[in-house]
């Protein structure tokens, strides 16, 4: 989406070059304009990138989404050398904020095309391991987890890259149900695979409400190469006491379009009453503005029922996309160039940025300590 401050350049191309440009753009699933932007940006990044000495560490961003992990690791002093994301709408948001269009399907990218790096980070797709995803697939008679041939094997692309690139460390994120999926077999396969490649592996379920006003539990799997001989950062990370409140992330002037219609509000109330009578917990989630919300999900665009903001003398309303961004800890400078529907999906699928930032900082503290210890050893031996 063009920005009013965008600059224009006009270039005349001969017919043959224009034809090649058009064919290559289509092959990459991009418009000619976006492909030219990507190509120029990649070349300029290559030509002008900062010396790596000015960064504390390097990392790659897999299953990048809209870049929540990247924001966190850049804030800790890291330099992103490579990113991969398959969703075209996420790519648009990523490009708008980082000036880089992520590479596409990770299963199609040879490891030799991925640069060496200190850390690998990624929130690999959740659906095969989520409660909702598993139930849906089984109801359709489909396999899930590692038996799912389309998504379940994506973890092995992470393993493929780690095996060949041998980063110092990695951080993976997923839904907390990953630990119990298939009676724990899936999780054991993941951990065993990573340990067999020479990494000390630890996992921890952490709640985003330590940093933002949202109850959001996710599992993090962290690994540090055994040769570094340091404790796993997840084991020693101390989380602050929750203090954030919903009222702190709300916008002051909200478009009336986010207020629920009478029809939808009546439906949600009737639906909740019906299930309450049956002893079920299904229903809408009207928020205590001095408390925290339920977990923001990718389906929030459908009716917003899990997180509804009360309004005086009005039906409750949905969160705005900007409020969803704040609920996940994204800064207000983060651009949202997509429709509300896509924005809700993107933030619902993203990570809680301040939580990942805390993990990233703990990682860097550990890695810097290793470098200091090695320098000390070299000096003593010298």
C-alpha cells in the first residue's frame, strides 16, 4: 500500500528486460512493483549492511509472521540475516515494517541459501498441535501432528537447518498443548531430535500477562549448543509481577463500526445462556478494564466474542487492530497496512513481544558471558 511519503523513480526498460521482470515477478507471486522493491532492498542491504561487529549477534527469523520475534531480538541487539514466511498478507506487513519481503515456503529453500547465524528463532505453525486444530482434523478423519504431511513435518525443516548450520542457540514458540499432544509423544520427538544434534534443551510455559494485559500461555523451547557449557536461559529467566491493565491499551476515539450490532450482541448473549444452562463454559468474554483479557486468537475477526470491551449505554465493542497490536506488546510505530480481518489474524497468531524480548535478553547475557570467558582464557594462554 503506497505511503504518502513514498518517493517515485521512473526507469525505462527495453522490452526484453521488462518481459523477464514480469515473468520473474509472477513466478515469485509478487507484483512488478513489489518485486523491484524487494530486489533493490536485497541488493542495497547486501551492499550497505552494517559490519557484523556492530551487532551483538546474528539470527534468522523462520515462520516469521509479521515479525514479532524479530522485533524482540533486534531490541536485544541482534541483526536479522534471513527471514521466511509463506502468507502473502503477513509478507506485506513484514515488508512495511522491516523493508524486507521474507522468502517463501521454507520446505523449498536449500540450507545453502540460508546464511550462517548465531541464533535461530521461529514460531512454527501451531494448528497441528493445538486443541482446536487436533479436534478439527480428527473430525475430518485426517492425521495431525507429525502424521500430518502438510504441516506436521515443518518442525523437521527447523531441524534440517539447525543440523547444517549449527547455530549457538535457538528459540521456538508454540501453543502450550504441544507438550501434551499425542500423550506427550510429539513433544518427546521434538526434544529428542534437538538433543541428538548436540543441544541442551529446555522448555517452559510462560504467560504474556507478566508484560501485557492478556492471559496468553505459550510454550517456549530453547536450546544452547552443549559446547558453550552454559545454563539454559529459560531456566533462569525471572518474570516480573503482572501489572498491566486493559484500560492502559485502549484508544480514546474509536470508530463506531467496532461496536457490536444489536443482532450480534443478542445472539452472543443467547448463545452464552444456552451453554450455561447445559453446564458448559462457552460464551463471550466481557473484559474487566482493570484486569486482563482472555487469549487473543486468530479467529477474533469473526465476532470478537472472546474479548469484548464494555461501553456505557452501548453494546460492547471489539478491540481495534491497534489495540490488538498493543495487547501483544507491539509499539505504536508498528505499521498495520492490511485490512482489519487480516490484522486480527496476524496479531492473534503473533507472539507477545515484550515476553520474547525478556527471553532474548537472557540469551544474549548468556552468550556474552561465554565470549568474555573465552577471551579471558585466550589472554591467560597468551
